[in-house]
């Protein structure tokens, strides 16, 4: 399982990194921003009728919040896997010691 | 002295006004919802209302589904949390794509396979609200549209794909991969269609617009969708080693390993 997952993860990283190597001069902005431009092209007089209630003051603050979001998620996933792994080892240990006791 | 009283009175009124405004605001949006990213204010109000109306029944149904899971099978609570956490992680990963721009995966495929699509409508909605309020990513007015694309269309396509793959006896890992990949792609296709419906080109109408928005959202998304498929298979591999009992309880696991 570990070996398979490492290969899959490596593939994933390759997919993410390749564009950076191909487009050395691209801006890599978000698709949302491009959609805004497309709307302006189609309907130049469109005025957004609502603004976000709060916008992160800088891209640093935005990346902080993104990092927190990912960290919270990963924290739980790590906890889950660790918990499950320990539980499995425990049941395995219990069953082998029971087995040993029977032999005594 | 008189003046001070007037100011105090005014402030009181202002406070009342703000409180009422907030109350109305939150009552209009009684349920958390998630947006696969039509920007705030970028849908005319009619479309906002329509997509809210379409999405709401799914959220209500999803809340019921989650309630049922939690009460019937409490042992699955942790796994439900995991599928939510997976959405949190994946939707925070902005990955560069071959088109020279960035986008992020959705992560709803995993949960849709495990718990069915409507449970993921709720989970997805929570992440959408989080990103709309704290990251100005997506929006509250466009929440209905975003829930429809990311938290309804995506999970349903993922779920249907997985079921189909299993019924024609494809290996489990392939079913998981295709489900997550197609679910992700579908999310962005729906977003593009929503934008095109709201902004048909003056010359050529809906089709021209649809092609334009699809080229922005969906094409960028292809490599990311593959990434999401791979990541979902990774997590599924881990689950099929450590969470055999849960997967059996969800009848996703008949005899042995997923690969």
C-alpha cells in the first residue's frame, strides 16, 4: 500500500509541477480572476451588485487563511489515520496474547 | 447636553438597525452552503435566487442523511469527519495547471463514494461558506450557484460514476479514480454553464459564452481533476488498510483489498 501510494503521490506532484516548467512566463493567476475578465468582455457594463463582506487585506493574509484551512483538514486526517493504526495494532496484540494464553 | 442625548439615541437606533440587518441577512441564509466559485456579485440577482432555490432541497435532504448516519451508525462519525477534512485540504490547494493559471480540486468525490452524494452537499457547503466569508473566494450571493456545482453536481456525478464502474466490475481503485476525477470536472463544467446562462454573448448567445467560460474553468481543471483522482485513490488505499470495518459497514468492501 505504501509503495503504491508513493508512486501515486509522485505522479500527482509531476502533474502539478510540469506546468511550472512549461510556462516559465505565465502569471498563474486564479481562474476566478480570468472569469471576471471574460464577463467584462461579454457585458462591459456589468457592475457586480455585491462585494465580498470581507476581503483578506493582502495575499499574505489570504495564504495564511488557506494554510490554516489545509492544516485543520490535514490535522484531522493525520489524527484519524494515527488513531486507526494504533487501534488496529492494539486489537492485533490483544488477539495474539489471547492466543498465547490459550496455549499456556 | 441635548446634543449628547440625540447622539446616544441615534447610536441606539443604529445598533438596532445593524442587529436587525444582520438577523435578516442570516435568516435569509439559514443553512451553510459552499461555492465552487462564481465570484461574489457576479450573477444577476434572478440567477442567485434560482440557484439557491435549486440547492436548498439538497441541503435539507443532506442534513437528514447526515443525521441518519450519525444516529444509526455512530462508529462512522470519524470517517464522516475525515471526508469533510479531505474537502478542506483539497479546496485549499491551489495547483498550477497547463493553461498557465491556477485552480483547486474539490475533494467531494471521496465522501460521495463513502456516504452518498447528499451528505457531501452539506460538507461542501460548509467549506464554501468558509471560503466566501474569510477568503472572498466565491460569495454569499452566489452560494446557491456554487453549491449546485461543487456540492451537488460534483458528488452526484462521482457517486454515479463509482456505482457504474462497480456494476461493470472495474477494479475498485479505478472506480474511485474515475469517480473523483469526473466529479471534479463536472463541478467546473457546471460553473461554466451557470456563468454562460447568466452572461450569454451578444453575438452567438449561450453557446459562445459557454465555450468561453468552459475554456477558462474546465480546461484548467483537467490536470487538477486527475490529481484529485490520484489523491482520492491514495486516501482510499489508506482506508482500505486501516478502516476495513467501516468500509464493510458501508458495504464498499466485499472480500479483500481495494487493489
